[in-house]
């Protein structure tokens, strides 16, 4: 295998010497949501989901019951390496979820070929890595692309426990695609555990399987809850579905559940 990798690295090195900018429509052709069904060495199945929008990407590994095991995001550009089409992923942030991202001191270059609604990606050939080289076929999620946009409604947030010891104020922002909406009632306080906050926050132009990112802030001083002077901040994400809920625990004494549906 080392010989093969060395050969490929040499080949890519020669190709890099004649690198030429890719056409703009190469990146446009990669736009969308691509899904690969993968089985690991222990027979466990999971999905790899690559989403590209303009010059940005997200990548996630999703295991059983839609549990995200790995999440990454960053910038992407296409290049022509001799006869090969390549995609370079850089400015990468990664973590176990979208709310636990850290800068990754690495760049990834993959070679790809495109077919009808599918791409085959050759990864881990750009240099020797802990992971073995792979060739993975991704299928375009045409259902997500063709399905009409709907409205995501975040019905409520159930605050099971909070780090606040007295009355507190809440600010919640959610983003799907280019749309961001905020829930905040000035001078409104909540208290005690198991508090239910009826948000009824509507986000237009949402589709199933999109990622909804959110930021939740708490403070015991009116007006600080929507600023960077807040006491507590939690950032996270969930996958949009017809209806659902997800529980988050950003701190030892802070646990809440977000409930939503689509209309």
C-alpha cells in the first residue's frame, strides 16, 4: 500500500506542477447534497453526507437513529490537476457536532469523477494519512433538491434544567440556509426547571434534511440576553424533518429540548 501511495503522491506532485484553475461551472456542478452509504470494517453501516453551496461545504457522518458522529465545515474550491478533477477542502472546522467545532490544521484534496447524479470520490491519496485511501460513490439527493420549500416551525423549548439560579431572560436565534429568525420577548422572564417556552418561531424556505443551526442565550439582566454579555450561551444544530425533537446538554446543569414541525 505504501508503494501505491508513494506512486500516487508522485503522480499528484507531477500533476500539481501543471495545475490549472478549474472552470466556475465545475464547482457549480458539485452543488447540492450528496449521500454515501458506507459499511465499516466491523460491519456497521452509516451515512456520509457532503453538502456544497457556492464555495462552502459541510460534511457529516450519520449513524443509526440519525445521530451525528462527526461534523465538519469550511471552504471548497475545484482545481484541474492534469487530467484529473480535484476538490480542495480548506479552512476546516470539525468536531462531534456543529456546536463543538474547532479549527483543523489540515487541508484535504480529493480526486473525483462525475456521472449522472453521482460522484465517485478518491480520498486520502493526497498524502500518507492514518486513514487508508478510499474510493466512495456518492449519490445526489435529488428529492431534497426537488422537494418544494416549506416553513419550519420551532414550536417550543422545554428547559429541563438551567444554570440560572433566579429568574432569567432568553434569546433564541435559528438559521436554515440564508434565513435567520429570532425569538425574544423583552422583559419576559422564566424561572424554575421544566419551564416550557412557546416560541412558535417560523423559518421560511426550509426543506427536509437541511441543517438548522441555532444559538440559545440566557441572562439574569434584561437586555443582555441577546448580546455577547450574556451569562450562558449554547450553539447547536438539528436536521430538519416533518416533525421532531432533540435534547441538548451544553453544560452539567443545563439541559433543554427543542420541538419542531414543518408546514
